[in-house]
């Protein structure tokens, strides 16, 4: 094994998608990306277009879903309160660097 092969390691890339509903095939309404490889430095608001149209599209592109939002019904009287984006899904890719 060469020295370069020995120094390769696995790093995690994380994609957070906020969807219009709890269904993975609903449209993306917000997103964040984080790159543990250090090869890119994405920041909030650096793109007007989401990286994928739906959460299902991210799965089809090789992202692994590892957390989905817990579905909690609104408390009575708070059905129309504005708050955080509820339908948050975390995806990861493992990348060799």
C-alpha cells in the first residue's frame, strides 16, 4: 500500500433539507449543507436554487437519510402559529479524501 493510500480517510458531508410536508417526495423549501472534507465552504444564502427538488431526489443521488423530523401535532389554539420549519430531514454522504 502506498503512503497516499494509507493517508486517505473518510469524511462526512451533511445535507439538511426542509420539505413542504413530511413526505420525502414533497418540495424543498429550505436547505443547508456542510462539508466535512473541507473541499467546499457553503454558507447560508449562497444559492437561490435548492440542491434538489425533493428529498427523494437526494436519495436517488446517493445521499443517505439518517434523521427525519418527529411529527408532532400542533397544540389546540396554535394551529396557525408561525415558527421553525417542521419537516427537517438530515442526509449524509461519506466521501474519501
